């Protein structure tokens, strides 16, 4: 770690947040200015379609010593954008923060203070979440699954307001998996983990970027990336179905010997057949998730592609065209175009 770098780096993924960026930066600057050691904020534009990029460039021109911008070529998703920011941080402590102002930047000093007590990762759990009942319900289920998959019980894996020590971020950057869940990955690499309560505000502008489809996709990435529980589930379900089939066959045999041939119960048999077929297709789909994940990984496509970086007092365009590995050189899961 170079001693000349700032102590604190804040990574903010941005996707169509033009109305929130100026007040967000004003609050970040006001909160971090009193902290010792210096700070920087890395805004990662994840292929925004509104004026977010223009506003970010204005923020950089107004504060080039603290603002750095990473522009991705297209929309790669929130976690890929966070990885793009983490790949260029200078700080010894890294904080991730959403751009929607639902997690107040004023909570950052509390996260940093807790991290300095000796923890590797400090997560925030949202107090009195200002979300719909469906989002809160889905979040509770995801938190339970994540805790089971990682073996680390935390109340809120979905909160992006989190603090990490630099070695944990370096370890995450060294991984090459394409689909991953950053809080779970950090907990899998860390030793001492803490969680503190943070405030949560209603969204003032814009709409959530996580549709139902994206939430389901994220859950599948979580389950298949950090746990073999679905495979164990398939094994147990298969065993139970086999036992049930043997028992039902024995029942029908005894009934035929006692009652004789009959045609009653045909619809019951169809219902049972459809239930078993549906379960088999569901299990096949889970297996397909694992196979599809393996297929995506072996192709070794980049996790993200950086279109432009804006830092210091001049723009810089990096030219690393491919992700092919060269003997003796370290490769990153991101590509610069």
C-alpha cells in the first residue's frame, strides 16, 4: 500500500441516478472532509442512459483531487460495477455505497470506526427499511439462504453500505468468477466480521433497478456460487420420490390382489405423475444452473469492460485489449477498451 494514497476509498456504482448524484456527492464530501488520512470517491457508471455521466464529469471537474470516475462500456450489473471500482481503489479502507441515497453517507464514519476495532469486514443492516413488504419479505429469505450458504449469520446481506479492509478487497479482486455476490464473497474470505445498524431512507428520485427477474437471478448466483445445498436438496428429493414410488407401487399391488382389476383412481395417478414430473424438471433446472455457471466460467469472458477512466486532472484511457493470460503476468477479471 503506498503511503501517499488516501486512507479511505468510497466506491459508488451508478446507473441512471442523475437526480441523486449532486446531493449525494455534497453529503459524501461534507461527511468525509473531517476524517483524517484523506479520502477519495470512485463513481462507476454502469452504462447509464440518462445524464449521469455528464453530471459525474462535472463533479470531477469541481473536485478532481477527490473524485475519480470509471465509465463501463455497457450495463454489467451492480456487483460487476463495484468490482470495477474496487480494482482501482487507493485506500486502505474501502466502503461501498449505493447512489440512490437510501443508505445515508453520514453512516460511513461509524462503519470505519467499527472496522478499526480489528474487523476485516463491517456490514450494515437497515433499520426500519423504507421498502415495500414484498422486498422486505424477499430480503429476509435471501438473508437466511445466504447465512446458510456462507456459514456467517448476518441480518442484512442486501445492504450495500459496507466497509472492507484492503487485503479483503485485493483477495476479491484476485478471483475470476463472473457471477458472484460481493457480501457473501467477502465473508467467505474474511476472518473477523461485524454488523452494525444503519439508517435507511425512502428513495426520493428514480426507481429501483432490481426487478423481480434480477432478484431471482441474483439468488441463483448466490446459491450456485457459494453452496452445494441445491445439489444436496436434489439428492434428498430424489431419494424421497423413489421411496414414495416404491411404497405406492406396493400399495397398488396389494390393492389389486385384494380388490381385483379396477379403473378407479386414474386421475389420482395422473396427479401424482404430474407432481413427480414437475419436481424432476425443477431439479433438472437446478442442475442446469450449475452447468450454465461452469459454461460461463470456462469461456473466461471479462467481468466488465472499462470504456474510460477520469482521474486527477486529465482523462486516461487504458489499452488492455484482451483477457488472455500471459505467463508471468497477473491478469484481472476486467478489461479496458
